[in-house]
C-alpha cells in the first residue's frame, strides 16, 4: 500500500500539509478545480469547481470517479458535495448529480460486480 498523502493542493504544483507548510505536489491538475474537501478518515478527497459542474473523487492520488452536476443553477450555488461515513463504516459521497435540489448518496467505492 502506498504512502497516504494529506493536505490541500493547488494547480500550480504546491500542496499544504496539516502543519501549514507548502511543499511541491507530485502532480498538478490541468482542469481548473478551485476547491476541495477530504473525508474524516483521510482515505478520500474530492476536488471540484466551486460554481461549476465538474469534480473528481480521489482515493489517495488515484481518481476513483468523475463527479458531475446539472448545469441548472450551477453558477448561482456552490457545488453541493460532502464526504461522510455511514453507521456501518462505509464511506459515501453526498451530492446533487441530476437535479440542483435533490441530494443523492453513493458509495465511494464501486461494487466489484458493477
């Protein structure tokens, strides 16, 4: 298992650790993501356009899935996205992928069968 990285990153190739120190990031995004969040466990994070329609769910530095939301009202409201954990320990993504006013919960990992 690889080393787990934590902290915030910017498009310029810098990342900030929990200690607040800036370091060089191992990669940079070519897409203009402007915000990010991390799960409480630190296993997952997400980057997204704050007032846009695109995002990406990450496990460490690996993209797990692309995140999208409706264009309707996207410029008017921040990207509705949260990472959480259910009572049984499964980690989930909560977002509005289809309609701007309907939250949906999905697992962070896809089932092996599909």
